[in-house]
C-alpha cells in the first residue's frame, strides 16, 4: 500500500501536536551521522535553512542562544520519515519509493521587527515551508549530487488571507494542486506564516489557554438579535479593552509592528532570500491586501501575481471599514446560492428540496426561504437542546448557528452536508447541528494534547486595527459603534454581527500602542513591472465583486480582471476551466487578456456537480 505523506502542519494535526522530540546524535561532529542518501541539510548558505519536513521541524524559540544549532539537530536522516509529494504514475514501476516525487521543505527566516529603526535589534522569526516539485537527487558513490534539481525556474508564493491565515498550513493542503493548476506541476510553491501567525514568532497570543479564549468570547459574541444591544455592546467593549491590555502586557509593543505594510516588507525579504528577481504568487482574500500593498511599495519587483477574492485595501484605512465594506453579497449568496441552487437541484441532490408535507408538491424558493427564516428565527427565542457523545449536553444557539452558517457560505462543496444538517434540525434532530458547532471551538475538551500556536482570535484584530489606527475616532464613542452595528446587521443578518465583531476592538488600539510603526497610505496606481491578474467572484460572501472593479479602476493598465461567475469565497471552490486557463497562461507565459474585464463561468452547479 502506498505510504501517505505526513503533513506536520495541517489544521487537524496541529491541534493534536505532541511536544517535538529532538533527535540527539551520538556525535554531532561526525558528518557521516548527519548524511542521508540525499546529502546533508540545511544546505550551505541557504537563508531559509530548509530541512526535509517532519513533525519536529518547528522553528527554535526566540530566546534560544544558538537557534541554528538547535535547528540542525532536527534533521532526520531517514527519508522515509520525510514528507514527500504524491507519486506520479510512471514512478509506480520504480523500486525507489522517493523517485519522481516532490518534497516538502521546512525552514525559517529571521527578519527585523522594525524596518524603520535600524538601532532596534529585535527580530521576528517567520516559519516558511516550500513544496519543491523536482524532489531531491540522491548522492552517487562518491557522495556527489547527481543532479542539481532543487529550485524551479519560478516560485509561486501563496498567502491564504485572514488576517491570521497560515501560509504553511495552506501549503500543506494546497501546494500540489496550486502547482498543477497554474503551472502544470512545473513550479515550486512557497508559503509562510506572517508575523504573529501560527508558528511564526513571536506568536500573537494574548490568552495562555484556548479554553479561556473560548470562555470569554462566547460571552462577548452574542448577536444583536438575541441581546440587549447596549448591554451587550458594553460587555464586548469591556472584553476588548481587557484583551488588548493582555496583549500589550504579554507582547509589549509587538502590536505596532503587525500591520500590512510590515508584512509587505517581509514578503520583499522572502523574495530576496529566495533569489528571485520578482514576486510571483497566488494571493487570496486578505492576502490580496498584502499583495496590493506590496505591489505599490515595490512596483519594480512585481512578477506574475494573481489576486483572488480581491479586497480593496483602501477600505482598511477607514474606521470599521474592514467590516462594513464586506457585506454586499452575503444575503444574496444565501438566497440565490445556498437555497436557490438547492431548489434547482431538487430532492435527489439537496435534502431541503424534498416535497413539502402539506401537498407533496415541489418546494419553491419562497417557501424554502420562509421555512429557514422561521427555523433560524426560532433560535433567537429559544435555543434547541442537543446531545453528542463527544460533548454531552449541547445547545444550538442563534449566535453560534448563524456564525457557522456564514462560514458555510464560503465553500459550496459542503452545501449538500449543510442542507442535510438543516433538514434534520427542521425535523427536530439537532445532532448534526451540535456536532458542527462543536468544530468551531478553539478548545477541544476531548483532545488532551496541547495546541500549537494556531488558535489566535487576537491576531486579526491587531492587524485590522493597526491598518486603521489613524482613522478619526467618533466623537460620541459607543453610540457611533451601536449605530454601525445596527446598520451592518440590517444590511446582512448572516454576516453583519461577525464582521462587526472584527472591527469593534479598534476602539482600544491607540490606547495601548499609540500608532502603528508603518502604514501604507499611498495610491494603488503605481506602474508595475508586470500587470497583475485580479479574480473577483459574483457571489463571494467576504470580498464582493465591487472590490475587484474598484481596484481595477485604480490600477488601470497595471491589472486585468476576471469576473468569476460562481459561488463561494475565491475561485477555488466553484471551479471554472476558463478562469484556470487564463491563470495558467499568465503564470507560465505572462500572457493576459487584452480586455480589462473577462467573464468566466463556473463549470457546474452546486449540489449536482459536487456530488457527481
């Protein structure tokens, strides 16, 4: 049976990761013990100090007096322990289990905490992971590398968004697909954890335990529909004050150095370290904000950059802008997409489209929308009791349930399961709903092993607030925020509360950090070395199509836009051969459509094409 590759940083294993065990050699000075059939690691003069990835390759702590030595001890010379890519078909007849397979390499990069103050010697240690499509060449009998098959001609750098998205986690989950999708498997893929994220250091964690974070945030994130708005706003505001106080106490002035401009400078240093003349990459959601900022700070270093699920980074300069400018499509995708496509697919593919109990006739969109409004609205009056073996007694509450419904809109591939869950909940069976809510916990009471730097609600607020720190504060304080909360929930019942919670903490950024070390406030029309490719979806619950069109208007001849007619957040979930063809031609050859806008349509329909 084919051995599965290990994925040391995927989201499931990170929650169960054991304390890394260092490999101790009998004699660390004996080079023979440090060799493998593929040579020794890290390679000489490698800025990233790449090692073949295992479950132990986690960057050394910042207070380690000799981090490179500590890192070197993590090299495991047994290739069977390394993380390899999938075998290509013609490799199946090869007796070498590692032939014709890509390799996952883990490393780190030390960069300045403050780029604008050379006298500050403090650093951030960024985790970096690379998927190398060429794999590794074995040593010959004279310990010489047979082929210098290391780096590809061009590297696709990925950034999955957030703020708070982990590039190393994303790489484990998507690198081989990204390489195939945009280069036919020709180019390497590299991901990094931005400062404060996941296993980069310092980690922007302001709670010592995930259980404490869940405890307090469950109180603070009660939605407007189920609370006394003023009292709830006061509670959430007090918790945000306490959280940012804890962040300042635990992390010092780190909150000043976490904004998008600092991350863009980190990206430029990653480019330099990797030895490429320009940045090429695939940037998603908030990652497109990083890319927009980078492209205008370093326009002569712009390579072939795809921005998918486009934000309009100027929105981030506005107080609350990260939240209130992202609501255009959320109600439409629920009605036209999740419910409407369910009705179109019919009961064979979508449980919610089963004939109604009154006359046995086909379900209409109006009827289904009314049923769901009644079901979800009932939760605001009284939660539904539930039980699961994993968690025991449970409640399906309005706030938690609407929040998870919003997240479901991001990915139409899970809509059939979500429809089944809603159908059973409507019939009085809350088990699937309770199990789904359990997955949203940061702290998992059934898992007794420590988590590892992933579950950080604080990081997004720090980034959002650093980017908008200089926006004028409202003169009437919480009253202004109360009006904003009401306007956002009126515009979108499914997303308004969640988006509002992401921006409310910004009332306290200046109190604890004064100002961000650097923000980019320039225009978005710098002349690029290479025009960028924008992808904006017609039914995107987080980054509306209008964002892409505003950005295209600003960038002019420096960009082209694909209007991706489909559902979900970014073009990954509702696939289009047209979108992929243009993206691949761009990454491989640098070719772009002549027209400013190109329409591409998803290849199938939710529910039906997903299950075929």
